[in-house]
């Protein structure tokens, strides 16, 4: 094929090669231009029509294949049997051709190029805009020529403070400055190969679509680590417009494989929903921007790459403390709940104040010595800021002694007794003793398969007349609390005790403990009984996360079980997303299991004849008919029931 040829027509014309080999389709022949027919070679060559200034019609006949090349022009054409008929305006039309060009007719003033190098004109034309709500100085470099756009309103480039320079290597660099709601726009050929600063408070669009500075230049955006940490308990959600992955090796701030969920939205962003707390946190490796963090107000701390940041720095959202908003006259406009404090903590009326201590300790050795020398009536008080790692040691609360801390006193979380070892149990509680206001935790926060070598326990009661109240207890594979006799377990937050086959919040084995006003969540069974007379469970709230059925009585079925005025939010369990039973009586009570006045979010009412593990809110197992199980006046489903149904609210 001849070298690239270029010319301009001013009226309807027909192009002929220098050997007069082209068929004349109309117009005036232009002879001797060297446009030429193909020489029979099969190499692909380009034909480009530039109609930036007007509309041009054309017909091109060839003996080979024709492929349309996408361009920025407004092209309307048809291709059949090697013949192209079309019009183009406002830009380029381009084709890749093989074989011979036998005829060409064009109508309209424009510029054309034909030959092996004509495709050089096909560098993509783009528009880029840079704007900022604040102020930004920037630089960008393109492979092709770049020009200012000065007629696009608030996004117009400036004639003075935006400078374009051609570099020695043929690239072009813009040095610009904009902001305060305004922007700069440019048209350029080729691509952007450099942009800075990439982390500026700037909005960049390419051909009308928003793009990050990293994507603009084809670089991977550096990731950051976001950690959500809470001393209490929090469920949270946020959105990421880039990528997000869980960080599972960040120690106490590791995300969970089960109860932290990442889902892709329809718009390509990612939604993260998680649950953490009790001195632990969740971490994520993210790229892009974080938005829509909820809750805006909450007892949590955010860290970005290890540095504490405010929510406003992360998302631009301003947090407010609505509970302490004041009216214009300075008075407190908050209202105080008159309901009992389910789960204890803030507002719990019977918290033990530091002034009631017989002795206050803030080390393991001091705690062991104080308990060893305490007598009935003494109060051994763990300092509220203490974090005491008991290791493989267990401790005993002597008869009649109170082991206390300040959970709920002026919003305090309570002193923390914990172990990362497997201990059975961590705390023995003798008859007449009280354990109150503490945080007690073991090493097993996440759901795990049964492991006989990893069975541990939190508090084990060894006598009667024991009170366990206002504590937060988690992380034990067998049970958080094993009461005995008439133990009173009340106003505690018991959660994340989830081992397969075990994993109990409160596990009763003797007597008939009273279990009331507690907050339970993410236990395999929050209340279980393997023997004894049974238990009374009333006025408790059970959260939405459950590993298996929520309340339980093992075979042979106990004597008397009373389950009334509880709220159970769990509808599915985490093992296989199956429907979870709120109450499962696995045997036949010798007296009765009386279940009434409860609010079960599970909408499946008990069947007329129990069918074992049937997904109903209440079921009886190992029997073909209801035997000594009574249920009445319960509410099924998540819609609000009558005020006297469920736990106090």
C-alpha cells in the first residue's frame, strides 16, 4: 500500500489512484494524489475521516474485509460485502481495511487520511475535570496534546493559573489550581500517565464518569486498615466504594469469620455489617472511601492504620450525643427509661460503688491474696481500670464474700478478669457469695468445632444462696455460668460462648435457678439444662445471633421449667442458616414446662403435634405428642405485640 496520504475536499469529489484503478462513483476525479489502490497485500491499513467541523457522507468499496474502529465521532454507517456507506460529524470515523480499495466517493468538506500510518490519528480523545470542595493544587501528564475547556461553567479551566507545557518526550503536563466548589476541565489525546496528589480532596471525572486518581493512571490504590473497637458491645455497618477484606490476624482486633459479613451492592460498592465489643475489635483492609457508617453515635473507637480518628475524618459524618442534648435554656432534654435495665450496666440500681469496698485490688497477686484472707461480708473490689490476666490459674470467691467491680457506675465497663488459657472453671463461687459488676472472659470468642482439649468454663457455683448479677461474661466453650441450687442469675450480659456440642450461656445441672433480666446473644444455647429440677427464665432478652436453639431442657426432661415474658429475636442459627427453635424440650418433664407471655420473632407457631427439630418457635423432641408441655399467650413474629408480652421494654 502507498504511504499515508492526506488531502481536503471542498465539494462532492471522487478519489482515483494514480493508475486510474478506482471506479468513479460520482463527482470530480482528483488524479495524481497518490492515494492508490491496494497492492494485493493482506496487511490491515486505516482509513480515517475527520469531520470535526462539518458533516461528511461517503461510500468506500473494497475487495477485502472491513472493520469499524470505535471513535468519538457521530457515525451512522452500514457495511456490506466490503462496501461502506455512511455519514460522520463532530469527530472521526475510522475503518481498518484489507484487500484493495476500488472506489471512493465523499460529499462534504473535511480531512481524510489513508495508509499504514493513518491509525495514528486514532488516539482516543477524552475530557477530564478536576474539582474540589476545598482547594487543591494538582499536576497531570498526558501522552497526547491537551487543551483547556473554557466554556463548561463552574468546571471551566482558567486562562491564568492553569498552565500547559509540552515536555521533551512529547507528553504534556498541566499545572493547575482549583477548588471552593469550582473545577478545571481539559480535552486531551491519548491517556493520563501521571496525576498528583492522588490523596487530595479532589473529585476527578473522565469522560463524565467519576474515577479515582489511582484508576486514572492505572495504579493499584494503596490499602488502609480500619479497626472498629468497643469496650461494650456494638453492631455496626458501613459502605466502601473500593475493595474490602477482613483482617483475621490482628489479635484482639481481628474480624470474625462468622458474624462479620461483607456483601457487594448493586452499584459495585461493598456493605460491611459486623458485631464486636467487650474490649475486642474488628479490622478490615480497605481501598477507596468509607461512607454511611452506622451508628453515628456509639461506644466505639475507630482506628485507621493504627491512628485513632473521628467519624467525621473517616466519612464526613458528624456524631452527636443525643442523650445529653440540652434545650436552649441549658436544661437536660433527655428522658430516663423507667424499664428495668436488661443486661445490667448503665442505670443498674444495685451496682456496688468503690466506696463499699473492704479492699481494692488492681493486680492478680493482690486479688488472690485478698480472696484468700476475706471472710463473709467482705467486699473484694477489682479496680475498674484493671485488666487481670489469670493465665491458667483459677480463683475462688469464699462463702459470703462479694467479688465486685464498677460496671455501670458512671458508665464504667467494670474491671476485667480474663484468661487466654483453657481453665475449668476460671472462678469458683461458694455458697452465699456474690459476683457483681465485673467483666469475665475466656479465650473462645468465635464459633468452633467441638474440641475436648478446649473445654473451659467461666463461673461455677458450688453452693446455695449465690447471686451473680451485673456482669458481662463471654468466651467460654462449655458455659459462661453453671449455677447450682437456687442461684440467682440476673442483669448480666452473657454472649459469645459458641462451641459445637457445648457452648452454653447458663447451664443448669441441679436445683432450680432463677434466670432473669439478662441479655443473651451468640451462644449455642443461651440457657440449657442437663438435669436437676429445671429453671425459671423470665424477663430476659435474647439477641438475633444464635448458634443453635436458644433455650433447652435435655433428657429426661427435668421436673418444672418456667419460661415466661422473654423476648427472643433469633430466627435462624449460624451453623447452617436453619430455622432456630426458641425453646426445645428434649424429653418429658415430670411436672410441666410452662411457656407463656413470650415474644418469639420466629413466626412459626408450634405444631399441633411436635415433629422434632421442625423449626417451630417451640418444639418437643423424642416424643410423638405434646407431653407435660404447655404454651399459651405467646406472640410469634417480629411485629410489635401487646405491652404485656415479652421482656420489659
